[in-house]
């Protein structure tokens, strides 16, 4: 028996309950397989939850991506890494790849939740742009002048 894609299914991820549809899970190889196995075992998916022994922290993000094909996340590297690890675990390769790219191209401006201080390497004549190094990163970043001035103005000081 094959359940229609709009059939409700309950999931218990690390003790937290989630409800979705069979069709939503088709975007994940591991979750879709769990749904198929539950069907073969004749588990009543409307009333019994499939238990997944995993941290539920990022599961709402995983479901949002499966439902809508998009995801919002903050600049925090731990959040991106956590969602990527879950995407890999659940077999959602498209999301995992997007997050690997995000991790690879994320600049050194944020580490965790704090901003790394920068040092001016070169100031262009009209102060429209600066070449700046950040922290221990060897790369030089070309930054718009108003981005640096905003931090200076916030502190009530002049040019750095």
C-alpha cells in the first residue's frame, strides 16, 4: 500500500514532536526511507510517531527547507554547521551542498557571535574604500568606507 503524499506523519526527534506529510519527506532520502519502513511495518503514521534519536535543535529548519525549498539562518557559523550536519544526516544533499558553499565563502568578519577587529592596510584617496585585514586572516578585504565609518561613528570617535 502506498500512502498519498498528503498523508500526515508524526516524527519524534530527540523527544520533540513534529507533524508533516509524507510528500514533504520525499525531499530527504533518510526520512523518506523511514516513512517507507513505517509503512511496511504497518505503523499507524497518523497516531504513532516515528522516533529519530537526534538533537531536534535544527529539525524545524530542515522541515522548512523540505516544505519551501528555502532556509533563513543567522551569520553564526555554528548554526550553519549544525544545519549542514543535519542535512547530511537526513540525506538532503542539495541543502548540504548550499551550506558547504556558505561555510567556504563566509568571511572572517564573524566568529561565533562576535565581530573580529580589522586593521587598515590602505585608505583610498576619497575614503570611499579601504583595504583591511581581519584577525589572523592573511587575506586583505576591500571594504566600503561607510561600513568602517559606521562603527567609528557608533563609538563617537573619528577616523581610525
